């Protein structure tokens, strides 16, 4: 018993073991994190494994918050020792004072942690230089140095275009994304349109799916910014968006296509594109993107004569931004033209900022149609003067023209008595005795099948592994 108790007692931990545990638990410094990313890029180029580059690009969101002049300068001087390579980058960074530089060197020497698996990078390959240049550009954008960011982005794109390497495609696509962002912040997007079109041609010829998707979205964003909807529509009809593009780029492309189709009066296709954009967008992040897509989706559904689900307006992240559209939906649903006019005047600036004002103006006819449909269901016979009064129209003559158009479009089933000056509603027909439920059911089935096909295409399957031969497997089992 005494031996068992002795064996159960904890063993004393030596000081060296404690120091080793502390050293392992110590987090990496920002400079060491950048070294690890650069090491992964070098590994991706040497082993021809693009997943290492993808891993580095996914970590940009967390890396950008730790960037500083000192960290970038130190890593650039370490990996780009030649003055001809580091000079174009160092000119965008603030030069440290002598006292600060010496103190920073001492602190960095104490805090440096060995990066596991690090290899010596003897050659500054183009992927490393472009990645460091990209980090400097992101640092300038976060620091609100717009003019310097434009200069940095221009030199970065020129550097990317000088190389024809497939291992640089993923980094080049991200470089073009921030290149477009830099010019957008200074409101000079028209200057880069020809460069983007040239890059789209190059990416298509090189079968660069990520670069092609990124540049396509940048061109569409550029055209929509200047309201060139006709050119944007021709572009999406001519190009073939790569199916292997990242999910985020697919969601952006679906959103842009939805906006273009809505402006071109193709509301059914616009609604399908916007719904696919919402499905491909992240559900827990990208809140601003989901808010923007939902704004256009609500207006397009109203133009189609559909009423959005009330649960949509109750979501915590959408309740406040979609409040104007909730009041707009209530006005359209009730068919109250005066309420619709009040909502439009009240939130005119908001709708104009969201770039939905042109679509909302078209809803006036839908409001009138909803009001007429509501009146036809409530009254079997009603005078045109009362119709004009309920719809807040100018006169009975205007009401007669609007009712006649609604009858011709099939909105209501009624007839107009010109002598008596009233509208006579016909007996409502049972919808289930017609083919309308079947057509609606077929429409929903087609949508679900299309969604299933898109989901299957987006699935990632494991790499093919050669199966062992049955004789080898039985021999291994017997041994």
C-alpha cells in the first residue's frame, strides 16, 4: 500500500521542464508570424502545393491587425537584403529614430521565438516579394494613407504583371482586389478599367480561376458604380464565370448579376440570383453584404408581386437597417398610395444611398394594382369615383384608365360600365381548378433541383488514394 501511495504522488517538475513549457506556450510575435507565412509561401512554391498559399491568404484578416512600421521594416530587410528590392517598399514606411530602432532591436532579440519547421530562404522569389508588397499596401489602407496606397498598388500590379507563374495566381488575385479598393477610396475607378479588362483576358487564357473571378467582380463593381448597366449586362452574357472560384467571389458575382437583371426588368432572374447570393454568403459573418443583398431582394420581390417573410425583418442584424424597407413593404401590401408616397419622401436619402431608389419608383404601379385587387375582392360593384377616392387618385377618369389596364394585365377579373360609371367584379374562380398551382409547384421543384446541383458542384471531395491490391492486403493481414 505504501508503494502504491508513493507511486501516486506527483513527480517534482524540474526548472528546465518549466522553462521549456513556458517557452512552448509563449505566443509568436508579429514578426515571427510573418516569417511563418513567408515560410509557408516558400514551401508552396518548392513543393507545388497551393494549399499553403491559400492558408496564408486566409490569415490576412488576423495578420493585418498586427502590422506596424517596425515589424514590416524588419521583415523586409531580413528577406529582401538587396537595396534594389527593398527600396520600393521601405519608402512607404516611416523611418524609425536611432534610439527607437536600437530599443526595438533589443526587444525583438529577447522576444524572438523559433518558428517550427522554418527553412532558410536564400532567394527572394517573386511570391515573397509580392506578398510583402501586399502587406505594405494593406497597412497603408488601414492607416488611411490613400494617395500612398494608390502609388503602392500601382507598383504592386506592375510587379505582378511582369511574372508568368502559376504559383503567383492566388497572391496576384488578392493584389488586384486591394488595387481596386485603393482606387475606389480616392474615387478614381475609371482609370483602372482598361487594366482590369486586360488582366481578365490574361487570367482567362492562363486558366486562373481565382484571378478571373476576382477581376470579373471588380469590373462589374466598376461598371455599376458609374451606372453602366447595359455594358455590365453584355459582360455577364459574354463571359463564363469559373465554377471552381471561391465561394466569396461566387456570392459577389450572384449579387452583381441580380442587381443588373433587376435594372434590366428581368425580375425573376434577379430574384434567383439574389437568393443564391444569400445562400452562398457566410451566415455568421459578412453582415454588411447580407444587409445589402436583402435590400435589393426585398424590392425585387415586391416588384414581382410577392411579400417578403415577416421573420426576415425580425433578425437582430437586419432589423434596424431594413426598417425603411419594412415600412415600404407595409405600404405596398396595403395598396395605400398615400402611405407609399410618404415612405418614399421620408427615406428618400436612405434609398438613394442604397442605390435602390430607381427600383422603388417602379413600385407605384404595384401599389395601385394591390389596391385595385383589394377593392375588387371587397366589392362586387363600386363606382369609379369611389375607386379614385380610395386609391388617392386625381379623378374618376384616371381611375378608369388604371382599372382598365389592371383588367387587361390580368390583375383582376372585372368589367367597366362606362354609362353607369362603376366597376363590376366577376365571380372569383377556384384557383385549384386551374393549372396555376401546378405551375407554381413546378417552379419550386425546379428551384430546389437547381440548388441541389449547385451544392453538389460546390462540394470538395478528398484526394484520390490508390487502394491496396487484395493480395497485398491479405498478405499483410496474415503476417
